[in-house]
DNA sequence: TCTATACGGTCTACATAAGAGACCATATCC
DNA sequence: GGATATGGTCTCTTATGTAGACCGTATAGA
C-alpha cells in the first residue's frame, strides 16, 4: 500500500479519508456530510451574500438573480437545519423574514475564504487548462 | 492569501461576489466555476485519494467504493481537463493508467485541508443542529 | 376601484444529472 | 475453459434541479 510518498508540506489529509469500507457513508464522513452541501451550487453563493450581513429573502434573491425561489427556499432551509443560518420572521404585514449567519456559519467563512482565494488565483490556470485540453481532444496532432 | 483567523472579523468575501447582474455567469465567476466542481459529490473524495500519491483507476475505485466506474471516469476526466490531475497511460499488456495531482491540484490541498478541518471540527454541531431542527419540526409544541 | 408591485414562499411539470449494472478486449492464473 | 484483473463505455432507470405559475396580504399609483 503506497503511503504518502513525498513529504511536500501538505496538511495531513488522510485523516479525512474514511477508513476503507467503513465510514464513507454520509452521516459519519464529515467530508461528505459537509462538503456536499457546499457543492449545492447555490449554498456557497448564498453564504457569501449573508457574509455581508443579515438579509431578507428578496434581497438574497436579488443577490443571486438566477436562482429560483424554490431553490432559494430549499437551500436556506437546509442551511437553517444545519445551524449555519438563522431565520427570523418579523410579523409585519407582509411578513418579512431575515436570514443571518450563526456563529457556526460565520466560522465557515474563514476556511471558505481560503478556498475562494485559491479559486480566484487559479481560475486563469484552470480556464487555460480547459482550452488546452479541448484543443488536443479536437486536434490530437501532438 | 487572507489569513484572518478571528471569527468576527471576516476576510473580505465581497470580492468574490460578482458585481450585481454582471458576472454571476459561470466562466467569469470563480466561485461558480471552481466551487461547483468541488461539490461534484465525488471530486473532493477523489482529490483526497490522490493527495496520498499517484493512484491507478482501480485503486481509486477501491478507495471510493460506492462510486460507479462511469462517475469515476467522468470525474477524473473533468479534473484532467481542469488541469488538477494528470493522466498517464502505461502501455503494459492490460494497459495501466496512473492518475496524479498536478502542481495546481496539489496547491488546492492546502485550502481544501482548511475546509476539511472546519468540517471535522463542526460536524458534531451540524449534526446536533439537524436533530434539533427536525425535532421542532415534528413536534412544534413549545 | 382596478391594477401593479412587493413580500415570502408552495406546487407542478419538465429537463438534466447521477446511479446501477451489462458489456468490451486483452491477458494471466488455476 | 472459466474466473479475475486491467480501464473503461453504453444503456436504462431514478433522483435531483429548474422554470415558472400560483397564493394571500398589503401598499402605491392610475
């Protein structure tokens, strides 16, 4: 079994890999249980909106214009259920609903920020790699 | 790279939010273009496998037992296209194929590690929040 | 008064994506 | 000869995501 063959200053990621065959099921594997949520396509965008401060439903919808209300509701419910977002209903007439990050949600912003910084700095590389890949696929003249 | 550590003092995340109405489309918004990939359900798991060192197709399949070959192939192709993973075919008799992280892929491991550390440390909170949420939903008698 | 808009959603119908599992060719082992 | 392993592809079915209509209340404007 190949160990980590180089000591290239990586964080010890193997700790996040479930022991083979045992804990890869959701509910026990934090990677799946948490990371899958961030990949919800909308979750990260909404968290980013809320990182600016508490917002209301319609404001979130404006901040992420191409999300449907259904998906916005659904994503917010999941975030609320996971304890990342707090939902407060003000009994005004039309009732207004405020969403804001909880302490847990707020604490996610730091590691998320690191990932976004990576995404921003490497976005050019990734896009270039795609172009290169697609061109060699179309014209494998190498 | 922002190294903000305080919970109430966030890194400037607003920079990752596209100017309203302009750049939320994929291809211009790094958040979508990159983060959506990590949410591919399998991508992170496979990257974690490869963080241990180069692996072959079947080894990856064993490391993530419940992925189908079809999804494994597809995910690896996407990672290769994005320049995060390099695919090398050795012309042995049943040809063997090795996958390994590129420098770009390797560079993702650090911010990803931060996110996984967060996921691990908050997993208990999140699961507890879910239980609490579900119980109040089922029995809203307060 | 009649209509339009905004609030915060829900509901239904449809399109896309994921998943299971058969299948392929080659080669070695028993 | 049959099983197993290599690295996939292909089709079929099911789950998920999306668009958009709809709902009731309330305010503003014509």
